[in-house]
C-alpha cells in the first residue's frame, strides 16, 4: 500500500496531498512529523495508507469535499 500525507487547513478547506510508494512509510511519517511542528492549530497533518488516491477519497471523504459540500451534508 502507498502512504499519503495530507495537510488539511480546516478553515479554508485547502488540502495538500503527498504520495509515497509502498515501502516508504517511514519517510511519510517523518514528513508528517516535520510538517506538524510548523502547522497551526487549525491544520491537520495526517498519514493514511491506501492502494491509490481514489480509495483514499472514498474512505476519508471529508478531506476531499469542498466547504460547501460539507455544510450541505451537515444540514441534510
């Protein structure tokens, strides 16, 4: 499985995604640790493992949805 580092800014919904090939989990976690040290309190820096980005989108939709989509879901 590939590793993905996601940097998600909650207030704006901005998402940066970095992909690491299978066998580079250590590098993904090292990057997460480095980015977490400088991230603000409203920024999530996480590592997920998936076969591909599409799978990650289906299992962790909230990171990929627009702010409008998230608001619509809350009021549905």
